[in-house]
C-alpha cells in the first residue's frame, strides 16, 4: 500500500514538472510524453495507415491538398520566426495526403502528418475552405494537442488509481468509480477537447490568412458543415467539439483579427476562392 501511494505521489510530481509552452498562447501545457518519443511513433502509424488505405496521387485535387498544406506550413514558420520561435519546427515532417474515403473528415498526427478524406471536399467546395481545414489541422500539430490529450489521459488514469487505492470500502469504491468516470469525462476531458478545437480554429484562421486565404470563408465552411450534418449532433457539453453555431460565431468574430495579423506579414489581399 505504501509503495503504491509512493508511486502515485511520484507520478503527480512528474506531472507537475512535465510541461511545455504553447508558442501561440504562451500557456504552459502538459507534456508527459516528449515529442522525441511521440513523433517517431506517430510517423510509423501514419505510414501504416497510408499502406492500408487508397491514397490518391497525381490528380488536381491531391496536388491542391499538397499546395495548400505547404502554404500553411510556410505561414506557420513565418509566424513562429517573427515571434521569436526559430527552430520550433525542426522535428516536424510535413506530409499531406488525399485518401479515397467518403468520411467527412481530415486529421493531422503529431509532427505534421496530415490526411484529407475525399468525402470532405464536396462540402469544402473551394480551395480557400480547404485552407481553413488545413489551418485547423496544422494548428493541432503546432500546439501539441495530441501530446496534451495523451498527458490528460494519463492523469485521468492516475486519478482513478489513486481513488481505488485510498478508498477501502468496496461499495464506496464502486460509487467512486461510477462518479469519477462520468465526472472526469464530462467535467474535464470533454471540455479539454473542446478547448483544443476552439484553439485550433483560432490559430488555423490566422495561419490561413497569413498564407493568403480569406479567413471569412472559414465561417462559411462551417455553415455548410452544419447543413451537411442535418443538425444531428450531441449537446455541446457531451461532445468533443464545440457546437457548429458556436464555431461559426467564434470564426466570424475572429476573422477581422486574422486579417489584421496577415497585414503584419504584408498580406493585404487574398487569393480567389478557387472552386474545386
């Protein structure tokens, strides 16, 4: 029992001192798994995913995905360098692939490995909206959201173990596990995830603007996303993502700030929408 309590205390101390700094917000974030370990694993998983799925190459759409991704990555590097974060992207290995899948989704793994599913392109409708999606996904990688989610999951597990060690009564232990499971998920993990999505929306909006894409289109994209879903979404408090209307409102309010940020980099006009 004493040894288990010691391990819990030790893990807690490790968590307290295992932090990194989000370069876009300046906030301290959990980093229990260092990128030096996380990135190689991520890259291997990405390569395995590509080998197991149909990757589209040599088409206008696949070339557009790569082009947009490269522009967003360059914008990220320009922003980071201008804000004193030289070398931040040293270990990132950007890669952009279009995969034949009807799922309406795109994602980015830690370290910069990105996939767009063909199913999201009809809703995007244009290259500028693709840039909004790309900016959002790149933002997840830049802000190390994957690392933070893993760290939060580890903390959640430690909390559960601590409760089961400290509570001796079996009936009370059962009640604790039920309450902790629901409470930690709804009260901590889901808000944590929604916070990441909101943060990625903001960072992504700035990046797309610096890359020369009109940030106003991001809100329009989410209008179309909402229409596509038909309003079939769980209540916001039970979801990993903010409600669609919440995102539309936030993106609409942030668009002028993104344009102002782009102006700092000499971007005073934006590319045409670029219909797909």
